[in-house]
């Protein structure tokens, strides 16, 4: 299936403003919890929200049927959130949210804090080789 080509959002606020329906509410909730948990640089990269702290730590990506909440070192975070599915490069793992599903703000904050701590301790996940 071809992805709809869309113009990348100019900034994180524009990214959120471009969403609607349940995805927008989901992204707003995730974003608020992430931003309350830690000091991160928030950018639009690869067409979605990416949060940087000593390299990329996590991402929020709205798609047609789901919202992805992913972590570069997510495979180390699965005891906090067992729904994180490993996949992709580095130690990526992603939580897939569909309409009607949610993840508590407390869990989002714990995941975010731990992701930031891992990058602080272990360095930029994209610069390391296994």
C-alpha cells in the first residue's frame, strides 16, 4: 500500500495541528506526558515527532490506523511496558496504539525518563555498534 505523500510539518506544533480524530488526541496526550517527564529537544524528523536527548530517544508517529510510540532503546524498556514490540535498527521497540487504546501518562513518563537515562548512560544509540 502506498503511503500518502504529505508535506512534512514545519515544527512539532504544526505536526499536531495537521492531525485529527482520535489520533490527534492520542498524540496530544503522549506529547504532554513526554514533555512533562524530561527535558528533551522536540523536532520533526522523518515526517514525525522525534525527541532528542544525547541522540534520539523516542518518537511519536501518527499513521492512518494507528499511532506509534517508539523508543530507540525500547527493548530495554519492556519491563515497564510489555506491549513494546522489538523491531528495526538499534534496540528499537514500539508501542502500537489503535483507536480506543491508551497508555497511562504515568507509564509514558516512566518510559521517557528511562529512555533519557539510557542515552545519558550509554550514549547516542545511533552512534553505537553492537
